[in-house]
């Protein structure tokens, strides 16, 4: 069993190129986030990215993985995520029981970046497994194999969450968050957001400006009927639909109004804003 497990792991360890980002992702810095990330990485410190949904946290991680030439494995956290999902488990393959590394273990073995997206969505008992990796020990116990992995210098652990979604049931424990260097994100300033939308969608400036005005209006409705306003991501979605010939009002209704809420009154209110602009 051990030989089969080692053979499986050997194949995974020596193929980090699977997770390399070959093409430079489009990313425009909004502050000193690149400097902070590189300084933390050089000092083997884990990163916490905090900010609203769709503001560019994942794109930033992809850009940094490309910039550092490190493979990046992303895990979208959810309520059913178990420790085995992260670390690994024994599986039966072709009549043999073999060990298969989980994404966190693969990242540690390959000296890559493990990015745990929306960390607060995961079960609290699952997240305990990252604690030894997120302090000065930088180790990962694999109890089922009887192994204790030491993270190489090139390994980086990064997590993200949206503070706006925190509640008594879903919040980042102090025992977890105080292990990380935090970088705060927000929606880009209007001029930069305009540049991003035009680059990503090819829209004309006049149409882009209307999308930005719509975003501002919906963001003003946060905590007044909406949990979140239109993110940069949603504006890009709407812009891409428009650039492919979809009528602007229909594009905004589908990519923004219906994506933001299921409340019929709020949808109607957003559609009125869309109608006034387009």
C-alpha cells in the first residue's frame, strides 16, 4: 500500500507545471498590494485577502502566481469541505488501494501556492488543518500516512473572505486570522474601474460610463435592500454581453439585476435604474 501511495504522490509532485499560469493575467494595482504580497512571500508569511465579492481578489492571486512563476492550486471553500478533501485520502483504483494527495498537500509538496477562496464558508474543524502551515512551523501533518511535511521556502498559503458576509455562524476565528498578513481590497476607483471594463470588454467609453453609473447606484443600495452592490466582475459580465450584440438593458438585467437579488421589488427598482440610464 505504501509503495502505491508513494508512486501516486511521485507523479503529482513532479508535475507542478499543471498548475502554472502561462499567460500574464490582466491586473492593474490599486495600491501597495503587490509590494505587500512579495514582502510577505519573501518572509514565508501567509496572506489573507479581504474584500467584497468580485473586486479582484482571485485575479490578483492569479497575477501574483504568474509573477512569481509558482503553480497555484485554488480551492473554493464550502460547508461540506472536509479535512480529507484538503489533505488527501485513500482510494481504490484498478483493484488497488492508493493514496491520493488533496490540493493542499499537492501545493506543499510542489512548493506552490494554495489559495483557499472564501475561507469562512468552510467548516471550522476543517480549517484547523492549516494552522501549522500558517505559523512559523510551516509543517503539515498527514496522520493517515504518518508523515510530517515541511513546507519548502517557495510554498505560499493564501486565503480570502468577504467581511460583509460575516455573521455569528460564519466569521473568521481570531486563532486563524492572526496568523496572516492581511491585504484589504475594494472596488477600484472610477477611473481605474473604467479602464478595467474597457480593456476586458472592448466597450466604448460612453457605454462604460453608464455601467459605472449603474454600479454606483446599486452600491448605494447596500444595506438598503441589497447585501452587495454590482461588483466589477458583474460590470464586466454585462459589458461582454453588450459587446456581443445583446441589447444593453437586457444585458444589465441579466448580468446585474437578477444576479444581485431574488427580491422582486428590488429587481424592479434596479431595472428602473437600468431603464433610466439605457
